C-alpha cells in the first residue's frame, strides 16, 4: 500500500518464465530481487535475453529488406551487422537483467507488421494489421511503457502510406468521389489509426484494472519513469517520500 515505485509486469514474467527451465533449490528460498541473481537461473535469463536480441536483429534485417527492395539482400546484411553491434543488443543482455530486450523486440515486431499495411488492400487486411500493431505495442508497453509512444507514429504511417498511394495513382482514380459504404469506411486510414490505438489500450487494460484494485486510483501503466525522472533531477535534495505522502491519490 505504501509503494510509490511501480513497474509494468511483462519483463518480470519473462524473467520468471526463463527461471522455470532451470530449477534451483537455493533460488526458491531467496527473497525479492535476490532470487533473480541465483545461479543457474541468472544464466538462463541471459540466454533468453540473448535470444530476444538475436530476434531483434532478424526484425531489423527484415525491415531493411523491405525498405530497400532494389538492394534488399545487401541492405539486410548491413542492417544485421549494425544492429548486432548495437550495445544494448550486443552486450547488455549478457550482463544484467533488463526489460529493454523484450520491449525492443516487441516494438520492432510491431514496426515490421506495420509495413504490411496495404493502402489499396481489402479492409479486412487493413483492420487486421492495424489491430495487430496496436496489440504488439500494448504488450510492448507492458514490458517498457515507452512503447506507447510508437502508437502516434503508427497512426502517421497509415495516413502517410495512404497519401503516397493516392499521389502515385492515376488522376482520374484519385479524383473519384469516395464511396460511403461500410467497407470503404473500415478501409480508411483514420479507421486503422483509431483501431490501433484502441487495441493498444485494450492490451494494457488488464494491468490498468489491476493497478486500480491495488492503489484505488487510475494508473495506466507505472510510476517508475516519472519517479526516476524526479529522483535523478532532484538537485535540491527534497524528501520525495514525504512530499508524496501529503497527497491521498
């Protein structure tokens, strides 16, 4: 009840899942964060994080392949080398328990899926991809809340791709009056943007409801980012806990 530093749950669940593959009797008796540092569970966690990093490298290569179709293979290889040398992917997962590898993998997966949104495809495909992108970003936010920031960029992508397709299309086709049918409405970029945002919020909703049950107030994701920002910029050395206890919510 007194806790003010809350975190999203997915990374912790991922850590626990990796521990299941390497039972450790000593770790079972450890308390708090010490359980994550017990051998050989820590090795299992590192292996899981390295796997996630390799998966992110693969996503990066796939994105480069789709972005540069004329030099797809060369672009994918260069992107793979560059991303494999990126410090948070190449070194950090082998050194400590982090939420970044899981969140980055989910965000990159969402971006890769986003590139398959078709400006001239069927409304079913547009809606399906938009919802999947929202779900991936919502689940990614449960690993690292900053993933929510990618939702507006996804909405911009829908409109940008739609606008680029209209510019490239024949003038007579582009100037046709829009049909006001259900399929045409569902196929519009604004519909995909709205559905993607809603899907993200729905993916987050169970955790938000859990926070409400615990703290009896609205808390969408966590307080860790805000608290850390305040703590590391508290140059006047104010008593943070005392200030927060002045407020009931």
